[in-house]
């Protein structure tokens, strides 16, 4: 019988720490520096390890696991190239503020700085793309460090945290003691917003004649979707969700005016530009949302900004009422003050809604249909119908990503999983893996392009090993579509290296990995094929839709232009 108080190895300590944090799945790839850790994983039964085929996919899968479940995703990689392969995944999660802990192996402490085999400066390399990182040099510090990592990852503005563990630390022994709570003098995130600032915000909102509610991924990260829906319904104001915030407010409501920004709706962008009071909730006024900052600032408006991160406030756009705090806590207080107030929204808001109705009348998402060639927009619309609008949809990056965001209305948070800030091609399939591990039995669709899917296509093997069955929706236009679109519009149609002229037979490739492959070339076959694919609950189905190769994403705000200068189609060029 083992003595519970006897010293155990660092690897065993790590495994126990992960179990204490409630970790159920770890995505990883073994290597020399982490073999003691993998040996400890082999001996335990508290969590499952998922063997990916590339470290980048491990971090992406852990990222999507977190996005879709509100749990901290966990990945495990070895030293040197294992870590460098993970950097893109870390940066992707960092840009979108996703809570995640990545464990990396390191060469033994005595060899650090000696150019040892598979050594790299992990702390230095990852510092710009993580919320925080640690190098554990003493096994006695390991448990507390892991506790700190999870605490930092999930509190305040969330983000990825890396823990670098030298091989000798993983084999040395120490007594195990996992802290129940952690306190760090240098890290004290604020949750509650200033009551006085919230009171000013309420007064300003109720006086607004042309109000606009602009929300981002921070609402979803804070689990504040219910509060946002209550706020919008109570005030009756128009609301827009950014690419990262889709689903935070239900798209089926008439209050929702669509996504803002570069490929947002005409009505959302015009309302953003012409409102007199704008409340930004968990959003950061990034370049793809507001376009040219000078143009955005040319129309006077009062701005309220709610964000957990004080550095995000007035970073790109000067605001009038800053409120630092957890979005959920601030909205609870804001709703409480609204409920207590006898004032009602300004009656002039009805005139504002009539103006928005005129903008909606432009039908900016209307596209020409065809009986000859598959329109990518129609595939997404049909996907929504077939799944009842209730699927988890992961996406790669490009035209297909924008079409999915435009034509698949989301009514729930954490259903739209995509790389917003970094725009990382190759995330779609590992994202689908992470989503399905976190949500067993859920309907999962991966919308991708022929360029993106090939960046992590080896993960079809992981799906086969672990019986993961997402449906892959490849919108195949034989181009790097968004690159081609920009080359057409800005580079006089000089399609430099954007044409994909040696594509594999995706159906046979999927079959080679043990999955089902389908090729769809006729518009009349789209719905039937989708229904057939989703009826195969226990199989991964790779659907290769041969789409109109000349189709562009409209509307569009070109680089350097303002929100009210958007193009609704080629006729506006």
C-alpha cells in the first residue's frame, strides 16, 4: 500500500494537480523531455490524453475545448520543436483571450543555456504570446506554480499560460500539497465596476436618441449572454455582435442588426457610425470592426466602454464613460439600476428604428442564386436549415469564415468557434476535435477552405483514433479565396500564388484515413448531401463542395475606409 504522504515525482505531482483542477482531457504529443510525465499519465485514470499528430493541433484543440465549454483547455508538448510548433496555437488563443494552460518539457536544468539537444528559450519565445509563463526549476515549486497557472488563465482578462518543466524536475521527488486557493500580490483583477460610472452610463443610455449596443467576445468569455439579452430586450435598442461575439445576443431577434465591420451588415455599420450613444461591452474597437479610426471619430457620439482589461479602454477610440470590471458583474449592476429607475428610454428611439429599417431595406446579404454552380452562401444557409441552427460550427480563416459568420445565425454563445484576432489558417479541424471532446454527442460542423484544411489535415488520423465524427464542409473554389478577392480588388487581378492547381482528391484522402468522402458539384444536391452526411452520426464525413470560384464576400469595407464607405457589391467599385 502506497503511503499518501511519501514523496512523489514531479511528473506525478503534475498529474495530480491536473486532476485537482478537474481536467478531463489533455491534448498532446510526447517527446524526450516529457516522457516522465507521459509515464505518469499512463498510470492514472483521472483524465484522458488525446494524441494529436502535430503540436499546433494540440494547442488549437485545447483552445476550442475552452471556447466551447468554459473550461480551461490543457495541452502538453515536448521541448524544442514541440514548443515552437505550439507557438501559433498560443498566439491564436492569446489574441482571442482564451483561458488555457500549456505544459512544455524542457531540457534538464543543468543543460539550460548549453544548446542542448531539443533546447530552446521557451520562456523568451512565448513571452509575447501568453498571458504569463513559468520556468519551474525546483520540484517543490511545481504544485503551486500549476495552481497559479490555472488561476491566471481563467481570471481577469483570460488567456493562455505556459508552464515549462525541465526533465530533471519531472523526475525529482517532493511531498505533494496542492493549494486550495492562491493569492498573488502583483495580480489582483477587478471584478466589480464602479457604481458611480454605471449610474452615469444608465443616465446616458436613457437619454440617447440614436443608441447602439456593440458587443464582443468578452460577453461570451464572462458568461454574460443572459444579462446581455435581458439588457437589450429591456431597452429595445439595436445590438451588434462582433465576429468573436456572435451568439452572445440571439440572432433571431429583431433587435439584432448583424455583425459589424469589414464584412458586416450595412445596417450594423451605419448604426455604429451614426449613433449618438454607443455602449461597447467586452469589445475592443479593433481595426476590422471600426475601419478608419479618424473616419469613425468624425461623427460625434458619447461612448460607454465596459471591459475587464483597463488597457483596452481608450486604446484605439477615446471613450467618455470607462467602466473597468467583469462584464457579467457590471451588467448585473447596470440592470439593477435600470430596474430601479423610473425613467424610460427616449421616445426618439422609434425614429432611429425607422432609419435602421431603411438601411435594412438595402438587403446587403442578398446574393445571386444559380442552378448551374454551387454558391457558397447557399451551402451555409442550407447547413443552418439541416442542423436546425443548433450546431457547433468551427471555422478556418478566409472567405468561408466570413460566409459562415454572415449566413449561419447563432442564437446561443459558444457555438461559433473561430480564430478572430490572429486569423489562423488550419484551426478548423483541430477546433472541431476540441469541441467534440468537450461536448460529446453534439452536432459539430467544420467549415473550411481547400487551403486551410491542408494545414492540419493529418488530424483526420486523430479523429479516427478517438472516434470523433465532425462533418467537414469544404467550400472548394480552387483558390486561396480571400487572397484572390483582395488581389482582384486591390492588385488589378494579378493572382500571385493564390491559385491552388494541384489539389488532392479530398474524398479519397478522407477514405484513406478511414472516413467517408463526398463530392458535391450541383446546387440541387446540396441539401440532400448535407442531410445524408448529418444522418451518419457515427462517421466523420468530408464533404467537398465545388463552389463558384469567382464569388466574393460582400459587403466589404476596404482597408483605410470608414464604416459608411462600405461596398455592397462589385457594382460599387
